[in-house]
C-alpha cells in the first residue's frame, strides 16, 4: 500500500459543492478541448473518447466527473479498483448506468467502460475481472495468456489493449515497438480476449516532434495490424494515447481514447 491510500478514504462518497463544481468545470473544459482538437485536425466529431484517469480520486470525485459527462474511467492499481468498486457500481446503477463488467442497472442500460491502465500482476487478475471490462496495460504474451485463461474459465470475453513503449524510456512499461505487430497477432488469436487496440504513454520530453513521432508510430502499427487481416485483429481499432500534457498532439496523430486526470481533477498530492 502506498502512502496516499493510508490517509485518503478512497470509498468516500461525499464531496463539497465547491469540489464538485471544480470537477464539472474540468470535465467541460477537457471535452471542449477534445472537440476543438478534433475539428482542427479534420477529424469527425466524437471520434475521440475521454477516459478519466481516476487514480488517487475517491468515489465522490469520480461520480462528480460521471455526472458532468465522463463516460469511461480508468484506474492504475487493482487495490484502488477494489476499494472503489462497490460504491461506484451502486451509484452508477442509481443513475441507470452499468459500470465496467457489471450489470447492476440491467443489460438494456448504458455502460460506462471501466479500464485498467496501470501495470497488472498476474495474482490480481481474478480480483479485477468481475469489475473492469478492458485491460489497457497488456505488454506481453505471458500476461495475455494468464488473462485469457481466467476469461475462458469465467466464460467471458475481456477487452485488451497492447501497451507499446514508443518512447523507449526505461521507466515506462510496454512491449518493444518492433515486437508489437507479432504480439498483437498472437494476442488477437487467444480465446477469451478481444484485442481492441494499442496504448502508449507519450515521451516525457520537451520536444513536440519526439512526442508526435511516438504517437504516429503507434498509429502506423495499428494500421499494419488491421491490414494484416490476421483472424481476431479486426477489432484492433483503438489508439489510447494522450494525457493532460499531450492530448492535443495525440488527437492530431489519431488518438481515439485520451486518458486525462490532472486537467479534470487538479494536481495529485501523491504519485
Ligand atoms: C495518471 C495517468 C494518466 C493521466 O495523466 P494526467 O497527466 O493526470 O492527465 C494517463 N495514463 C496513465 C497510464 C496514467 O497513469
């Protein structure tokens, strides 16, 4: 357990009017930025989805984002998924929304997808599969196979994205860019998984051209996977790339999911 989890009650459901207003304004600002970037990049309106990156935020803060129009959330740590799941599922159901893999509001209701966007240890897979519908941080065959086995045993299909380390930075997870196409084809063929796309974290540098090059390479990789027509790769359409710092660049380079935390919720006290 990390320090912030010791002093912040992640299951808390009650936040101040002022905090709710801050979050609502954040969501609206980010949605406006996305629409404007789509337009300026000549892309269809609505082609980029906003995923709220909710690490360190509590249930009340996350529900304020959902009430403001967020329709996809992502957590980094299985422990945080577990701590918030019950409250989020119940409050979503009260609003006529299903959350992630659950069907609390009924199957004819809208679903708010719930993604895992951080590293996953194999011993946590069973815990999160009843809750999240998509794992964005699959970076190799071994993890994919373990998720697939669990999915088959539960008779479900789990969405996965292959994470690619486009920047080559040692601190980042993800497979080597040169391995991505072959890995994607193998993962796409696994029973129990649906390969829905690719994910990357932009280079942590102050150079627009370098950041863009990584995003553009991920897009070309996705296009090559689709063009291969290997069975199972036909669903590999998503490009999850872009965060608060680089979402406009990512949208210009073809992102379909931007993962945004700070611009919605404000700066994090920890991690
Ligand atoms: C925290 C996080 C984000 C969002 O980052 P911000 O800079 O707060 O927008 C996106 N992706 C991943 C994997 C994250 O951990």
